[in-house]
């Protein structure tokens, strides 16, 4: 399982990643809105952990754009 975490607080992102790796899962962390969207669009992920209040591009807009393109995540 490959999971993308988009979270601007590094402590929260790492804590979530530690627990997800116990599943086990491969975890990628991005801490900026645009950076996270680019990663989500270019990678193949099974699951996305998305913070709503992000610098650059908020989580709601990331979700909207991913749903419009619907080529990265399964519904």
C-alpha cells in the first residue's frame, strides 16, 4: 500500500507516517499544497491523508482538482 500525506506540520506528518508504516505501508510526505498536488498527480497512491489548511493551496482545492482529474485515486 502506498500512502501520500499532505500536511504542513512536520511533527503531525511524521507521527501519522510512523503509524501507517506499521501496517506496513510505503509513505510519502509533502508539506506544501502545490507540492502535494503535483505528487498526487504524478504518483500512484492507494490512500491520501490531506490537511485542509495548507500553505500555497488548501486541502479542499487539492481534493477538488484530484476529483476532477480522477486519474490518481480510486473512488
